[in-house]
C-alpha cells in the first residue's frame, strides 16, 4: 500500500540535553515498521532520478521496493552490489544534495528518506546475519592500496571480489582513515567501521597498519621490488589549513584534525585515556563545514560553551542541514558573519605576557557583510569597519579545510600533481605514472565519503582493465 504522506517518518534521536553530554549515537534508527512505512512513500519512478544522484549508483528504487515488502535481506543484497560500506553511507552521506535531492517526492513535500532506509537495511543485516563473505577465487595478481579511508576501502573491496591479492597500507595504528579519526562516535560508531574492515579481511584483504608509504616503504619499492602490479593512492587530504593570523601558535589552538583525532581515535574523552586534551570552559570553532560541526559538538560534550565562528551567513553554511540543526539543538552558539583577526593570549601561569609559552584567553573578531559573488558563486564576505569585538574563550579550533600531505608526491618518481598539491589523475583514476592510480580527497581535495568511495570503485575497475591488458 502506497504511503502518500508528504513528510518523512521522523528519525528517533536522543534528547538534545542528554546527548550533548555523551558520545553515544544521536540518531537511534528506524524500527522495521518505520522503515516499511517510509519505503512505501517511494513512487518507484521510471526515470529513477535518485540513482543519478548517487555517486556509486546504488539501485535505490529496487532496494526500497524490497524494504516496503519487508524483504530486508534482499534489500541488503541489492545495496551491496554497488557499495561495501552501506552502514557508513547511511549515516554520513549528504543525501539531501545527492539521491534525496533528486527524489520526485521532494517536489511537493519531503523526499523519501533514502539514507535512513540504507542505514536501517545495513543495521538489520549486521544484527541478524551470521554469514561471512566467501573468499573469492584468486587470480594471481597483486595490488597495493595506500590509505584505508573510504576511497581505499572501496577500491580494496572491489578488487578483492575480482580475485586480486590486495594489501592496504595504513599510516596510523588503526584502519579506517577519516571514518575512524575524523567522524565522531555520536555520528558514526566505530564498531560499525570496524565491522566493515573485518568484512574486507574476510575477503582476503591484508591490512598493514603503522606503515607510512614514503617513509617505511616507497611506491617505487612496492612496484619494483615487492611485485605489486598496480598501486591505488587513497591517502585523503589530512594536512590542515590555518588562517595565518597572530596568535595561532598559542597553547590551546588546535587544528580540527588534531582535535578530532585525539577525541575519536585516541578516545581523549574517556577518563582512562592516555591522550591529553584541554578541558576548556569556552571554545571557538572557526569554520562552517561538517568538520567544524563535529569539532564543536565534541567540545560541547567535553563540557565547554561553544561558538561556531563563520564569515558568511547561516544560509551559506556548507555543513549538512541535519548537523547544523543538531548543533543548534545541543546549545552551540552560531556567530555567523564573523571573522577572526587575532587569537589573544600571551599569558603564563603568573598571568604575565609570555608570547612563547602563553595560552589562549580570547579571539578578536570583526563582523562581516556579504558583497558580490566570488569565483565559487557565493557572495564574498566583506569586513564592516568599526565592528571589532572579542570572544572570551580559552580554546580555538581551526576547521578551515585540508590539503593532501605532500609525502607521496615528494617520494614518488614521475607522479604529476596539481598546483594546490592534489595528485593529477584522469576520470578513471590513472595518474601520470603507469600502473599508479589515485582517487578521493588525494585528487579532489576534501570532499565527501561517498564521492571518495565512488572514486575508489572507478579506480578498481580501471586497475582491473589495466592488469588484464598486460596479460
């Protein structure tokens, strides 16, 4: 029976005043009854515009049709044809700008909750399935994957299913990349990521952690000495950006990368953690993207009063609408049309000026107004003269974006890079060096999990074609 409601079935969540004090997952997930009801809102359009909006081309109407019938296992099988990380994508993909943004139901109401249904199907499967992946028949060829984030995991999964012997090299002590160190537990429980990684191991993928390619081993050595016939670079974009304003070297100023890594990977929020992190009274997070929201919401859970400082308005925030909504509900204050000009501090334990060892005691800001559009099409923020003010904070987190780490390009022969540091690769992921492919944030700069996964899948197909052509 069709459900013609114009509104999505609401997602059950923890209450804001409770969740902003813990790191448990905020969204609690649909019940089977909710999932079936929501799936019945799908019109099963002939043109399937939602599929066109999905970077990995999941057969969305087909899996939703099975959910509507209560066939959750079949729905999972359909999803798994295109993605190896459905429980992850259902939680962190910006569906509102992709599949759901194309949904016909969104014209006269709210789109079908495609992301919530994908999450439900994946969680249902994980909770009820006892089956392990079948080890594919080996084809006798070796491929190396550098980086175990979404691009690397997606590429490794597809190659392993084709029969390749795949080794993933990860610099950190735990696989998962940004899924582990960047996205907080309350948005993406790490047990879910670990389950997906364990599934890769069941396919025969070997994961080597604590291996910094470019230092521990080079791409040249992997190909020339270790016998890997192709290499995929999925190292992401982990080099943080700063504003270059006075005071950024003070104690109490973090990049969002460092702050979130301490929280997510090192569990600094636990009393038993050996990783120190400043327990602040008041925090300013500079930036307006998803990373800024993650950092702000983590700081709130550590007990601080938190400000988001962003130079454009609320309408221009690049973060997902759901994350902004959750942040507001949790008590985070948005200082939009505001730009920092200096981090204040320079005081030692005796409250005397100390530029070398000082700590943060405030951030000087100026109000902004929106002028003419810039090259990106967004209205350029312009300073309002005489509008300077100071926020009293004892911690500043810079969430201004990232660029690729230059280590790979600096230690690999014949690998062309873009002017801003990204690796040059064509639409199939082929780089300037034969047999070396790249994708995800290492090529595009910081983007989304699902776009990185799409790049990994595309590169896996290209690697397969490349190796086949050699034999």
